[in-house]
C-alpha cells in the first residue's frame, strides 16, 4: 500500500448540515482514510502535465474528484404531470391512479399547468434560461412500475437550461470561515415519476403501486463542478431550501420527494476526466455525502492498485457505509428516445411575445412568474445579516430547520432583547432543547411568546441568565432543575415564600 | 328503410314512420343474417336495444337529440367503449373491457346514436385487407352482390363461388362492410395511412378522413399517434358531413386537437364548379394503377372540366418517398405504443412466471401476431441510438418535404386534389394473401398515405362499378381544416356519379322492399 498523502481535498465540513448531523462527522474520515495522505507508487511523473507536477511534491500525484448530480424533485401540485389524479404521500396503494396513469390504451397525456409553472419558477430561481419552446420525449424501458413502457421526459429540448446554484461550505476549522461556491446547472426538465415495485421475496412476487406513477418531477442536472460529498450535500441542501421557499417541491428526502443520483470520477489535475460511476437513489443528505466520499476513495484505491474503474451503476448500502455495483436490469440500456407525439411543443411567453388577446388560462408568461418569485434563501440570509448583524453561519443555521426562521422572527417581534442574544438563544439553547427531545420546531412546547417573555425578563435583569437556562432545562424534562429554580425564588423572596407554593406556581408556569 | 341514407332515416324517425327500436331490431336482424361477412367482432345487442328504447322515449316526448338520435352506428374495435370489450382484433386485448368511452364514441352516444357493435379490423389496424386480425378476415359484401355475381357467372362456370369472396380492404374493413351491408347508417373507422378510405373504396361507401386535429383521438387505441385520425364511413357524403359535425372540435383530453371553436357542418349545395381549381397530381399515375381506375379518374377530371372547373396537372415530387418514410415513422411509433402491452395491468398474460422479463416476452409473443411483432422489431431498430439519426430523423425530414409538396400545390391556387383511392377494385382473398402484409400495405396505401403525413382531410367517394361489377372509388384531398369545402366538392361529384346501390336481395329477401331499386341502372360515368 502506498504511504498516506493528502490527495483530493474537499475542504472540511459540511457545516450547513452540522446542526442536523451533530458530531457524527468528526470520526468519519479516518475510518475510510480520506483525511490521510497517500503516495502514488507506480506511475511515471514525466507523463504528468507540468502544472500538476508543480503542485504536488516530487513523486506524488494529487487526485482530484469530480462530482455531478442528477436530482429528482417531486413537484408539489395537487394533481399529476399529465393526468388529473391526486398526489398524496402514503395514500392506500393504487388509490390515486387514473386511466392514463395505468396506461390504458387510448389514453393521452394532458400537461398540468401547475407543473409547468413550478418548472419555470425553479428555473428562474436557479438563474436558468427558460426555453420558450420545449419538447417532450419518450424514454423506453420495460419495468413493472412503468406501465406505459416509457417515461415522458424532456431529453432534446428541456424547459430550462444554463443556470447556476450558489452554496456555501466551511473552509476552515471555525464555522465562520465560509466559502461560497457555485455549481452550474445544465438543465431542468419536466418528467413523470414511475410507480413503486414492492418485492415480496418469501412469496416471490412483486406488487405494484401506481400512486406515484405520473407524478411530476423536476430533474435538475448539476454539472460536475463539485469535488466531494460535503460540497454535493451542501449544494443539495441549498437546492432543497430554494425548492421549499418557492413551494415548487416539498423536497422531503425521507418521503422520496427529493432523490439524488451522483456521478463520480477521479483524475489527476490537468488530465482528462476519469471513468465515472453513478451512485443511484441517495435519499438523505448524510448518505449522499458518505456515498460520494466512499466512492471517491474506492476509485482512488482501485486506480492506485492498477485496476480500472468500470462505467457502472452502484448503490449505497447505508448499513455497511459502502457502494456496491447494482445488478443492472439488463446491462447497457438503449432508451430509444422518440418525440412524444401526443403533446405539442410547450410554448411559453414573456410580456413582449405575449399574443394580444391571449387567454390567460392558455398561456404562461415568464415575466409574470419572475415578478412574483418569493424571497430566496440567499436573500433571506443576506437580510438577516444586514438587519440583525448576524454572523453568516447563524443565518444558515436559522434557515436550516423548518420553521426555525419564523420562530426566530416571532421571538424578535415580541422581545426587547438584542437580536444577537435572541439568535444565540434560539440557535443554542432552544434548538439544543429540541434536538434532545427529538422534536421539530413546529412540535416545540415552547412558544415564541414564551421565549420572548423569558428573554424580556432576562433583558430587564429580572432573572439571571442561569435562571433562564434553568427554565429551559425544566422544559427539557430535567426534574432536578426545578429545585434550582426554587432555590432562586427562595433567595429572591428572602426565604419567606412557602416552598410548596413556589413549586406549584413554578410547575404551573412551566407547563403552560 | 335500411337502404336509406342517414339523413333520410333520420327524417323518417322524426316523422314517426319508424321507431328507433324497430330500426335497431331491423339492423340487428341484418347483422345476424350477414354474420358470415365477419364485419362485427362484438354485437352489442342489449346495449343497442336499451339505447334505442331511450331514444324512442325522447322522440315520444319530442326531445330528440338531433339528426343522430336513434340512428344505428358501428364503431371499429380499436375505439374504447365503456363496458364493451375492445380487442383491436388482437389476442393481447381479448377480454379487455375499457372503463371509459373514446371521446368520439361518447359524442355519438350523447347525440343519441345507437351502438350496434364493434367492427373487425386488421390486428391493431396494421394492414390493408382486414384479413390479419385474430377473429379472421372480413368478407366484402360486394362478393355476394347481384352485380358482381352476375358478371362472374358470365365468365367462369363451375368455380367455387364461396372460395372467391373478396377482401374489404383495410384496416377498417369491418366498418366499411357494416355500412355497405346496411347493418348501420354510419361507422367509425380509423385512418393512419388510408385505413378508412381504402376499404370505403372497395366496399362502395364514402370514407372520410378529417384533418388531423379536428377530431379527438382520445380513446382511439393508437397505431401512429402523429397520423391517426378517426374516420367516418357512410353511404353518402352528406351523411359523413352530419357525423363530422357531431364529432369535430377541441377535446381537453387530446392536446393535439385544435383550440378554435368548430362551427356546425352544413354542406351547401354547390350550384356549379366554375370557381373551382382541381389539381391532378402527376406522380399518382402509378404504373400499377389499373386501366379501369385510371379511366374513371380521367373521366372524373373531364367531368369537372366540362362543368367549368379549372383542372390542372400538379406535381407532388416527394410522393415516391412516402411509403418508405411511413414505414420508418409508423414502426417506430408502433414499437413505442405497443410497449404498454406487457400483461400486467390488463389484457392477456401468459402462464410463465419465472421472471418478469420472461413473462413479458411470452405474453407479447402469444399476444401479438407476426405483423405487429415485425413492426415492433423494426421500430425498435430505427429508434436505437446508433440508427436514430439515419432513420427516424431522416424520415421526419422527408415527411416535412411531403407535407410541403401539398402546401405548395394548395398555395398555387389549387382547391382540391383529385386522385384514385386504390390501384384497383377489391381482389379475392386468395389472391390477396399471396403477398405478405408488408408488401400489400406498401402497395395499397400509395395514394392515401401521404395525406396522413401532411395531416390533410381526404375523402374517398364511390364512382362506379368496374367491369367485374365491383366498386371503384376516387379520392379528394383538401387543404388542412378545409374539411367542409372538401366535402362540398365531394358531394357535388357524388351527385354526378350516381353510384349504384348494392344488390343483396338474394341474401336478404326480407329486406328487398327496403332498397331503392330506382337508382340501380344509372352509372353515369360508365357511359
């Protein structure tokens, strides 16, 4: 084995997600050795481009990883992309299936306006060029949960192209060392989701649920501008926040509303890109980062041992923490793309091209949608920084939890406490409390008003910081904390108050 | 009564000369008597009688739904009919009962039409003879006509009459035979490369293919989505116009239908043809064209000219590429459209269950005939990544050139094109099956298919009987969405032609009184 040399460097932590992951990130690298340094043994230095040689130490070659993503986001809409069926997560199997979804012969697709608008909104938010004319294609493959034998997608001319997504990663040890990166967006295309196959192994049968068949998807293709799992996960997280802000997708990865395939290759800087593998169906940000980092290490390891990388599809086994070759359905697929003949070209307009007297129900005006775009996460963060003098990492943290920003803003509205204090309380004590209780913000027993009141007391110096923290501790379910509070009250009342009465009052107050 | 046109019988219903139930029963009875024609796959007797009863109630109350109320119609078995088996004459759909009506079927029913049944066809409408369906071939009613039999007796004595029955043409042969044999007053066919016009010409009825996008395809089980159009088969042009008026217009369920509202179709009577310019495409003078058809074609042109129309020779230079271009586009879409027939959701499923793939393969092998499987195979070949540019894209370009040919001609001032519909009259089945389906389709579609490439309206009108006593049709092709103008011209021509009524008395003694004998001898163009 080659000696360790640090090779491919993705700078550090995916701190955007740090609050979710807790401390789990620290031990991870060492296990598969990607923070260690390695030397590449065999290959000749002379063949390497000069730039690379200069960068690396003598006799060593750096590895560079290249990561691209294909992200499928389920469009948040009442009905499916080409049919009137309802869209619901976890509805009884096959209860949301129209004749078209079941591919009954003679049925035809009818494009859902809402899905087109969602694609345009997303395209605009991601700085894409919106194609005023886009086309639909059929992509053929036989699979039990694809009833028509083809998926309608936008292969030739997608609805949006050439965009970009800015995301941030932490570059140093301190969370304040933020670096903003940009990944180019190749295209966004509208396409149908497939149904679900449920394999009943003991009975060796497959059951098909078509509820998801035909649900609208936005396929967002990110160019291979990323270099590690952290970057990829951060980019996906930012996209997730944007989709949620736009309302174009709920983008809940656990419910499969956001699914990621990653294309990964490694090469030496200045050399042509290496052979890539595709890791499919990553459905959590943590696994995405892990899978990518594992795959990069695996590829480096293979190449350094004189083996070749196969252009293959792999899956990530989250239990083992490694990627495995997928048993491909039938080897190399030829999707036999063909124009979808039942859908005319999708034509969009802007104010300049809008035909006079056009029925607003029949046309989509890009400018109109642009003017009504909601505030995007980056803008929100910028505002927080400007308005409250907040640190950038705190602005990220506030947006990172569903409902946390709103909670923060409600507290701010009702308290005289300094924004910095509020930020610190919300992000550290309140969020820590929720994490410990395994609650979401919306499930929190502490209302914004309660926290605001507490902070007001603190601000008036009516109570001390430690007393305030005790209040939270009781809320946190620490019964001994109430004794400390009782002590504080007794002290304040010069031991004149009845302890049982104090306890009663405190319990009443704290359970409210 | 059965021999009358739709408009005539509609008037009779309104005036109470006959009730919808009586009419329906007469048609049902005739369907039984002509069962040997194999025109129907399913006869929906119960449904029909119920619908007739409903219609009768409406007439009694004076709430008739219009010209179609109480009129017996038939529908090709590739249109979805709610609660009635829809097979496409294929094993793969045997037993498949759609839960919904095709838009055109629903529109007919909404207008009070009485659905007699589902008519026979080539499997998935792939063919030009109505000989390649799983329920067997359709026999041309003219095989049993006095006109044809009379001529045959003169020629060959002792020949087995029964083995010499004629094909109907296809693929809507069942619908054409159903209309020709008086078992209904109008029938729906489908037309992808001539499938309505071809059997219409062979069966001596009117076969109309509307402009692409004028009539909804929702519920029509597709052959080639970009060329399929529901077709209308009737006994006269005016009837076709009535039915078109009921069917035309935007359908929210078919995104390829035109958005503009369609005005009701009422055919004006053309007093003269002075202002008309008729184009005769020189490329349609094919060497295979029978001399008889050619002669009727030129007689028709002369008729227009002598009545004051401007008749000019025009050129559609890319015509000869149409067949091969169609082959690529058709098979490609077929390969795609047939992918859904995997035995999972509906239709036939084989017994093999070793793996999903093995189940697909066996199901499809058992379910499709050789013609369908052959087209799926070629289509998938053309769509392969390495072939797509060389075949599919090229074919699409050629298709555009063919469509442009028509555009150029119409832009030069031509109103309507006049061409043959078929190369010759109907041939006996035994002769027809000497060639394979692909060869026959390629030959038989040559005058009809380019029209589908361009999405234009076209109608085949019966002109006269051949020396053998068999119908010959001519085709009129119009500008896109000028269906009404096209039918107006066709209607004028029909009046001049005075095509004779089929004489089936020997087979249908009970109905002899229903036929209008007075028209029989007049075949003006043959003089």
